[in-house]
């Protein structure tokens, strides 16, 4: 088995490189330097996975129409600077220099300072009226909960309500396939805890949801990010294949984790036909496929996607786990989520959670029943709010930082913004903190530390006033940082 995170074909690399001879500040750079510089940018931006095998020199020289000596010299430069490693007899593999390998910690707020603008999380504000109604409904029923209330599987009425919801969306589901968890994050942590052993391989998208990286890292897994294509998402435009499915076949991971709907942080939407292909590859490789549908309901410009599992064959569904929650469509303060899994896995996970949190709070679960079954939810209102927030954030970005770019996502709660050449997300986020603005830097979303320095995730779930003020502060922080200079990470090749 080839242990490379991915294998780049010459055509694929040529496409990713784009017009590489004219990048940077000098189009008269020697070709070897320009090529090395462009490959290094692609690695740092997470577009080429760390550990990917680069094409052999001769086919690449043909694809790029440059001499083989140029390719050899560019690869040598990359190796010297720590962005590649040559393995005798197997080829040249991408890498990151040692000094970039520290994983950044999360920038969460630990202060009730009312002047602080917190854009570190993408989650809606409490829906006061609905929350009051659902809480009153739940409080009325609390006395009906008999016994000691430690139910590791979840309240039967909530498991039924979640199962009914899947069934109504076209995916027949039994309550026995549902495990209630502490938010979708609780489901992810449980999967990492129960199913992953030290050294197991876990495939994730590059970039991916920051806390998932931490959950699987804590389980001592080896994470393999599979880069999403800026234009074609999960599909490799050159080969018409799905690199994540190919990587599953090649690496035989323990878990494949995917956010198919309005992916966090990019907002991308996986076409339903890819679900079946990914699930087939995962099952054949003996992997568990964990599809995260936490954001599925936040469909802004398209209909709510069908359940991921609807496109998966019954045989492949034996290895499929799906998590979801009310965190985005209702409120994250209700710490209720769920995992849909084969019932035998539900039993195992229910047993495993005892040492973690024993069971979910009964009152929160009853509120979730009210939201799901009694029509006290806010799905459509959330979408209206999110669309308005997105428009406000985009307008503020155009006003304050016109040189930043992004793709407007068809759903979800955040923009994945690309900063100007040479700008560094970590320094900017740090400086923003001194201006009373809390953000998560791009590298938090990269399983390979040091990647995504040129990106920033900006949620638009906050109020319009907070978004506008947040962007004003961000622009002030950017000005305070001074003119864009090539950062240390990006300077070494040119020097
Ligand atoms: C993709 C994804 N999964 C899971 C979660 C966690 O959700 P919950 O609040 O339900 O734990 C989030 C929250 O941001 C998320 O974006």
C-alpha cells in the first residue's frame, strides 16, 4: 500500500499551479524559483496535502513544458527549505518545515466584556420567544420522566422524534438507530473515543471543522487532510474522480470524516451522487464514514439537501455514521445532538459514553422534542437571518477589505476568506484581539499545522451591528499591522 496522503498526477499539478511563472512580485524570477514558490504556496494554502507524492520529474516537465533540470532544481529547493522530502526509490513528497508544526489553540472568549466582539463561533443567537415556549412545554412534562433519568441512549421520545425527522426526509429510520449526544460535538468525540486507537488513520477534508481535528488528535489518530478544490469541491476536475474516496482506498483509514452540506469552513455543498461513491470506498477500505450534517438545515440559496445516507447503498450504510444537532437551526445553548448509526454501534457507544458524560440533560432533551415534534423550531427564520447576515458581512468586507476574496457559499454560517498575498491570518487574529475582536485563524482549520495562513473564517450569524463593527475593527487591526510584508513563513524561498 502506498502511504502517501495523495498522489498528484502531472496534469493535476499543472492545473493547480495555474499561471505559475508570473506569480509573486517578479515575473523575471528564474523558473525553478517561481515553480518552487508556487508549489510552496499551494502547500501552505492547503491545496496540496502535506505528504502528497509529487509527480515524477519527466512527466511534469512535459506537462509544464519546461526542462527537466528546472523541475529537479525546483524540487531540490523545496527539499532544502523543508517543503518536500525525497524518498529513495519512491519519489518526492510534500512536507512542512519543523518550525511550522505547532498546532494553534482555539481563540475562545473567557470574558463577559460587553465591548468585545466575538466572531470565533458560527452559531445563532437564542430565539427568545421559541425558547420560552419550548422550555415551558418541557418543564410541564418533566414530572412525567420516571426513574433516575440516566439514559445513556437518550430519552425515548427524543430518539423517536429524531428518527421521524429522518424518515420524513426520505430516510426510513428506527429510534434504535439514534443515540442522543451532547451536541454534534459530543457524537464526534464519542466516535473518536470508541472507534479510534493510537496511530489509526483518519481522513478529513482540508480544511475542516477545527474541533474535529482536536478530537481525533486527542485520540492519537494520524490525520490525513484531503484538499477540497476551490472550484470543484470534492471532485478532481482533471480526473473526474473523488480524491477523498481514492485516499480511503489507498490509506485504509479507520474513519473518514466529511461535512457534505455547507461544509465548515468553506460552505461547499457535496452533490448527492458523491455520497454513494465516498461511502462505497470507505466501506471497501474497512473504514467508518462519519458524515456531519450539523449545518444541513442552513440552506440559503438551494433547497435543504437530502440526507447524506439517502444516496448510500444498504451494504455501505453498515459503515455509515451520521451526526446532527439543533445547534445551527435552533440554538447551540441546547446541548443536544445525535448520532444515527447501525443499532449495534449505538449500543457500544451508549456503553462508552458512561465514563464521559453518562447521559444528556433531561430538560434539554425535552426542549429538543418540543422543537422537533411540536413545531417550536425556527428553521425558516434562521435562514432569513443567515441570508441577511451574509449580505451584511459581504458588504462590510467589500468596504473595509476590498482586496480579500471569497466564494459566496450556498448555505452555512460563515465565509472562508482569502487574505491578500503575504498576509498572515495568525498575526491578524492576534492583533484583532487587541482591538476587542475574537476570531479563529485559518490554521485552526488545517489538520496540517502551518497551513491556511492566508485564510480567515468569518461567521455571519451575529447581529448586523456586531458584524459591521467587527469588520471595522478587523480593518483597524490590519492597518495597525502595517503594510503587508512577506511573513517569515513565506520569505525563506525567495531569500
Ligand atoms: C461541522 C460542525 N460539526 C459540529 C459542530 C458542533 O455542533 P454542536 O454545537 O451541535 O456540538 C459544529 C459547530 O460549529 C460544526 O460546524
